[in-house]
């Protein structure tokens, strides 16, 4: 899901030529419109496939959220040092951040977790492998990883692995809690901590 707005916002001068100035002016607006359309379709679909009502968070739900967030933190700590410095997705995020930090923060922290969890957990896990939870969780994670890092000759496999593992953790949260808001919260915290760490590392935030 992150690839859609990033691909719009990170087109180069070479690709656009003399239209680059106009692109810079209208790309954020086009991104917002596309996201609004996508969100409407996704949320409408989810409302018609979810098999159970969403409940308020219980103490056990918060426990699962905390444990899952710690797991995502460990996954990031174990994989980020070994990712390629030329990772296309990471470079795109840097470029968007340099040009429009507001869009980066709003999309990465708030919009992406909601839409991705509705698609990969809320819709996928309510449609496929309903009688095989383990397969459903693993398949959800694998597809989540593939969407973020399509498997080809140029793939950063460490980055892909980190996304697959993240997807598995989020799918596990959804399966255990039966609450889409729980895995959205974990996804939100994962992205927030990643951006915060990047801000510290780049010197945007100084201690």
C-alpha cells in the first residue's frame, strides 16, 4: 500500500521532463484523492466480509499488543543493519521525507496501517483458509512481504524477510484478538517507532 503514494511522489525530473514543476504542485493532491478512493473501497469491502464484531480492548488485548510491538521492535533491530543501503523503498521514504515530511508522517503512521491491516488481515483472513489458522497467518505474512518487496533479482531479501515476519506477527495479533483495531495499533506503533528512529539517526531530532 505504501508503494502507491510513494511512486507518485517520487517520480524524477528525468521521467517527467518539463512537466516536473506541475507534478510537484499537484502530486500531493492526486495522492490524497487516490487514497480516499482506495480507502472507501477497502473499508466498504471489509464491512461486508468481517465475520465478527469489533470489541473494545481488554487487558488481554493490550498484553498481546505490547508483546507484538516488542516482537516487531526485535525484528527491526535484527534486520535493519543488514538491509541494502540502496533499498528502493527506504530511498523513496527518504525522498518523500525530504520534500514533504507532513505527508510522510500522516501516511506512514496513520493511513498505511489502517488500509494495510484491513486488506491483509481483515479481508484476506476472513476470505481464505478459514479452517486453517496457521496457513492463513503464514500466507498473510508472505503476501504482505511480497507486496512490500516483490521477489525478483533486485530484491533486498533481508528487507523482504523483515516485512514477512512483521506480517506474520500482525496476522497473529488479528487471529488472537479477533479485533482489527489491535493489529492496526501494533502496525501504527511499528511505523511510528521506525520513523522516530530514522529521525534520531538523521539528526532531525537531537537529544
